[in-house]
């Protein structure tokens, strides 16, 4: 269901939106709608946070004596 929304914006923003609309072939309503979808998706990304267990392990090997190369060598020996 589509519902009407009234926005109050500076004249220069409205003009920029109309120019962008003409350039892209999208209506200003579609541009605003797409922006709201982006905001919604950003909110969803933030709500899908890392579990406490994974968070506690994050960075634990940062100052380790083992390198990424050591780990790759270990995996190659184990699986090849």
C-alpha cells in the first residue's frame, strides 16, 4: 500500500533531487523510497551483531607469534 508523505526541504535540495531524477529516470518518490530502504538495511546490519563468544575471540591472535602463513602451512599439512 502506498501512502502519501509530505517533506519540507530547502529549495536547492528539491532542485537537486529533480535534476537527479531527470538524469536517472527515477521519480523523486522512488529515490526517497530507495533511500529509506538503505536506511532500513543499515539498521538490520547493526541488529545482526556478533555473538558474545565470537566477540570475545576477536583479535585474540593479533599479537601471537604465529602468522597467517604458519596457519596456511598447518592446514596444508593437515588436509593435503
